């Protein structure tokens, strides 16, 4: 029934809806009363099976809801049932959490876990509830303040103890923060301030929370990573509000030691034998994402469209941390290109611990606490682990490359022929050398990065096309080669769109740096001879790859992890870069000139 369409699909949705109504009715009776006051909810012995039943039904509903098709009446009745569940679950959250004084009690732990899981399920887009309804219900039931109180209580223990329910609460807040309506309510109830003022704060201020303890993922570090992501989501929605921006900058400045420690670990500057772990790559990616959002906020308030009052409100803010992020970003690029160039060293740096190893080895690992590390590249890292590490490296590159594109003023240079509007202070951010093995970030590093991204795009596209052809031929299509991108990266976790975005930013960074060098006129001939030829070749290679991708079947394109519209956007960007090269006569053999 649940996999059918048409009448069968509608019947399945009707059945799930009916069961949800039955469970809801039972929860509203005196026997299973929810509204009995703080702490009373946990007294009744039969309420938990009802909660568990409701959770299962909501998860099923999220997967079959689309089977209702265009039946508006059925869709409205499903929405009504879910709305009632939202009201009831918010009430349950208040009653259970307000009355849960002894978190060591297994019964209370199960109750809290269940209501948090129910609320998380209800706010998922698949259920289809209007976010405005969430905001209204959360306001009426004081859900956000209760969750923040629970977070504060959850992190009140010592670092030697596991945080109680803090991770679960933050996972729920992470989902909620993705919606602009609820995000505003979260901010108004002091989520960012709460993240800056809790028992955890002194430890993070000192940068004392490692990703792993005794080869096991540190739960306090997971809490930190979730805090960073929630702040990032709020920044996406509220980054134009001066008061909010002050709070976020305060968050970054307060925890600058923890942030710097994370990135320096990835750069390999804190250890004699630097490593790459999944937890530290995850942390760095979250930090890089926040950095990209904050450079956008800075550019917004520096723009002409901002009203005078708002500009005055942010005038006294210290944006110096953006310079640190710029330095970090350029050196992350240098570090990752070096590792891409040396697969032996990359594999030798990878360390995967305990349960992470078992998970990413498809269950073949023993799940113990022993670390997995190889220093001899000839042994080889299991493909699934190498795939995950490189996927996370690509995500870090995506965030930092987009950050650098904004921080180095690339758009103003690329699209504006008036040199007086160019920021020549950005000249030399990358040294004008084609060699990529230097200590300082160079244009050669960016050219190497472009070559690596082109390789990823090509492999993912070819593998997706082969799989698509095989699907169309019902198993008679060409076999996917063993050396394809599937073994290295594995769709859908590896997306061509991410590689293309990194390549886009690389093109723009090299082009604009060359433009600055040519106008400045110092050693332009040497720069032109060393860099321009390789750069023009890289632009042409990417153009050919994009043109080939555009001609492929749309389904094959999606299998590679991007969309036809994204391909066209990138093609347009390549044309802009080519126009810039012609306009600025880069590679024309003419000498540079003084600033006009």
C-alpha cells in the first residue's frame, strides 16, 4: 500500500493518518493525560508506547505523504492531524523537561529522548507543517526557552562526564534554525548569548576541547560543532541586523582560541606528525562556513544600500578576525593541494578511530577504540575511508575558496573596468609563481587546484554517465571502471557541484590577481611568462568539461551531483573570466601599465 500510487497511495496515507488520530486520541484521555502538570507525564506506564507509535507513524507519513497526490481534502486533513500532534508534543516537551529533575532516571531519559525525537520529526519539511505554525506554537508553549534551559542544564557537568541531552537539544535547534521564521524567535530568546555564557564557555575559551579523547569522539566537541552550525544558520537569516551581528562577532572573538586550534591542527602546525581526522575536518568545515557568512555580512554593511543608522551601529565592531580567516583560508588551500599532489602522504595522515572506522568500512571494522592509520602509502587506505576524507576536504575548500573570492574583492575587479574601484591592497595575496611547493600560497597552488577539480568533475561525470547508460539498458550498459570516481568519492556523498564551485573560485582568484599584477606593472613580463599560459589552458579545459556535461542526459547530470542550471551558470562565469582576460589584455604580450 505504501509504495503504490493513485488510489493505493491515497489509501496508505489515509491509513497512517487514521492511526495518528487514534494515538493522538489516546494521548488526550485522562488515563494518558499530558496536561497533568510538570513531572506528572512520566508517572503513567503506557504513554511511552504511544509516543513510540506516534514517532514511527510520523516517519512513515514523511515518506508517503506525497502519494496523496493532488487530493487537497486529504492533504488538509493530514496537515490538521500533524498540527494537533505539534501542539501535543510541544506541551509534552514542557511537561517532561520541566519536571525532569533526575536525569539519571532511565524512565525520564527515555521520555525526554522520545519527545525530542517527535518534535524533530514534526519540523522536518517532509511532514509539510507551515513554519509560521511552529513559531506560534513554540511561542505559546515557550518551547525554545525550555530547550535552552535544558541545554544549559545539559552542559553543567564536568568535562569528564558526558553532556546529558545537550547534543539531542542542539540537533533539534539545528533543524529549527534552518527556517527564517523560527530562527528569529531563537535569537530573541537568547540562543547566541546562551552559547557564549554557560558552563562550557571557560573550556572553549582556552581552546581545551579536542575532537577525540582516548581514541573516542569527544561528546563535548560534538556539542561545540553543533553550536557553530546553529550560529551559522542564524547568520544566514539574520545577518543584516546589527544587534545580532554584534552577538555573532562576540561569539567568534570569545572562542577564537578553539577556532584557531582547530584550523592549525588541519594545517599540521601543532603536531610533529600531523594527522587528518574526520572530527577535525568536520569542525574546520563548520568554522569555514561561518567565516564565509561573516565576510558576506561585512560586505553588506560596507555597501551603499545600507542605511546610515545601521552603518553607525556596526562602526565600532572589530572585524580583524576576517584577516585571520583569510590567512587560514589561503594556507588551507596550500596544505590541501600539497596532500592532493601526494596521495602517499595523504593516506599516511589519515586517522580514523573506533566506531567511525566501523561505520565507514561498511561494517567490516571491529568497532573497537583502536585507531586506524597508515604511514606506508603502499598498503593503501580503504576506498570508503579515503572517499570520506576527500569529501570533507572538498567541503572545507568550498567554504574557504568562496570566502577568499569575497575577501579579495574579486567581483569588483572582474566586472569593473574602472581601475580606481579595484582594491590594489589585495595584490600579491598569492605569490606570482607557478610552483605549488612553496611555503607561501602561490598562483601555482591555485593552478594545481584547478587541475585537481577538473579531474574530479571529469571522473564523476563519466561514472554517472556509465551508471545511467547501464540503468537505461537494464543492466546491459557499460561496466563502471574500478578506478572511477565511485571508488574514490562515491556518489551521492561527493558532488560535482562542489568541485565546480571550487574551480569557479580558483578561476576568479587567478584572473583577478593577474589583472592586478598587469596594472601594477612590476615584473609583469615574468609573471605573464610563468603563469598565464597554464591559466588560459585551465580555463579552456574547464570550458570543454562544462560543454560536455551540458550535452549529457539530465538524469546522468543529476547522478553526478549537480543540475543543468548550475552548469549553465558556471559556463556563464567562464565566459566572464574569458572576457576579463581579453579586456585586460592578459597574455597579449603587452607590458603592464600604471594604475589608471
